[in-house]
């Protein structure tokens, strides 16, 4: 398996599926196992095809940009823990397939031996060979069924892996939403810091002219220091968030991809939410309920009744949790709309302040204060939009299984 590819300090792991041709077929517990370099259906395929992607999609995943809609594929193909878990499952599937093929080869040998025994009239030996052939045939068919079941996209065998992959992807998306909001706030905080510096300089100049007091200067200096501290905190948090995000998506410690903006919040998504109507989808995908349905239990009337009651209670809990997420999304929408209205009011105030300042009707402190209020409204809107997008995503994740039914 190729363990590293550097391009702009990037380090990513290739999937086991994409690199399987680089390793030998797993040997069964017998000496002299034959190895081969590549599976027949993989000969002539590109790296993109070996990993299950079209060339243009693979090229996009391998660039130095991280887009929100790429996260699931990045986690699937490059997150070390996910790749390792899937590799273990694929190894088991290949091992069982190899054992099945060996059984069939041995069955063919037994058939030939049986035919020879039959020709010689060795009835007892022929019967023994025939019985062994039947046993191997049944065992091989049983293994084939297991391999086929485990190879399907959605099976009980790979469900824990799919759940782990989903949760890692959701965690990465949460980090990217937070990072995007924080970077927008950092940009606004940088402008606010500059405005506070201008206020401080203006206060010092007015002090030199006897138009303000030392106390006024101290107040502006304090605000400037606070703005610098806020900016520094945002930058520190941004660095930490980015590091965690890119590690989950498969970059190494020294990776430094460009993080693209998250999609804009689509308010119509909330209009399409309906916990009662969405419940069936959430039930079908919920891990708690799936585990409950497949757990072993006593097959009796009383047991079935208890299980039916328990499942009904879990469904009710799931609906209650969905309703809670829906209310959160509606609350986030209301907060976003309020922030948009606040920004619109601040824009009107800023436009008036621009005109009054040009006409000499506003002092420098008054004008700069109006600009700071505008920047604050911008920051509030960015925060509200990020939280709205997050709330809508969390609701959708719940429908796909990321919610408790307990």
C-alpha cells in the first residue's frame, strides 16, 4: 500500500481497494500458498478506477483544496482509521474467497480420483471420494454465500464500519462549518481592530489638542487591546480547527490545503422538514433500532410483546428527538432572519454615516463607531448563518442514522 503522497505538504493514504494489486493474495493456513500480484478484474485500471471514482472526481479529491461536498469521499478514501477498518473487512472477504477457490480445486482433484477409482472398480474408494467431493462443494457454496453477503454495500458485516465512517464524516463537517464561521468572523475582527486603532489614534490626537481626556484615550486603548485579543483568539482557534479537519480528511500533520467556503444556507430546506413524515426514513437508518431488531431473544409470545413495546418506545423517542432537532432548526432560522434584519438596519445606518461624514456632520469617533456597529452586525449574521446551516445538516444526518432512539 502506498502510504504517502506529498504535494504541498500533503500526506494521504490510498484505499486498500485502490492498492490491493500491490500486495499478494492472502494465504490460507497451509504451506506453499500461491501468491499473485493483481486481481484479474483490476488489470489495466487507473488509480481512480481502482478506488471506484471517475478520473475527474479523483483528480478533484487529490488536489490541494477541501470542499464541503468532498468530505464523505475524503473520509472514505483517506482517513487512516476508516481505511484500516475497511481493509480488515476486505482482507477477510478475500481470504474466504481464496479458501472457497481452494476447496473447488480440491473438489476437482477428488472428482478425478473418484473417476479413476470407478474405472478400476474400486467401489468403496469411489464412494469415499464422492462423499468428500459433496462435502467440499457444500462448504464452498456456503462460503460463496457469505462472501456475497459481506460484499454487498449494506450488510450486517459492514454496518459498524459504515456507522463509523458516517460519524467521522459528520464530525469533519461540523469542524468545517465551525472553521468557515470562524474565518468569516476573523476577517471582520481584523477590520474592527483596524477601526479601534483609528479610534485610539484619534483620541490621542484630540488629547494633544486638549479636546479629550486621558481617560478617553485609555478607553479607546482598552477597546483596541480587546479587539487584538479577540483576533488572536480567532486565529488560534482557526489553526486548531483546520488541523483537526484536515487530519480527519486524510491529510498529514504538515498538510495545508485551502479550505473552501461552505454552501450558503438554503432556507427552503426547513420548509421541507416534517418530523412525522420523516420518521420512517429515520427508523430505517437508525443504528439503535437496527441493533435491537437483530439481537437474539427468546421466541415466545410474551417476548414478542415485550419487544414490540420496546420498539414502539424507541420509535417514540426517535420522533421526540427529531422534533427537538426540527425546533432547533426553526430557532436557528429565526435567529438568522433577525441577524439579516439587523445587518440591513446597520447598512442603512452606515450609508447615512458615510454621507454625514463626507458632509462634515459626523466626527471621526462617531463615524468609526457607526462602522464598528456595521461590522458587528456582519459578524452576527455570519454566526447565525453558520448555525442555521449546521442545524439543517444535523437534522438531515439524523434521518440517515445519526441520532439516538434511546
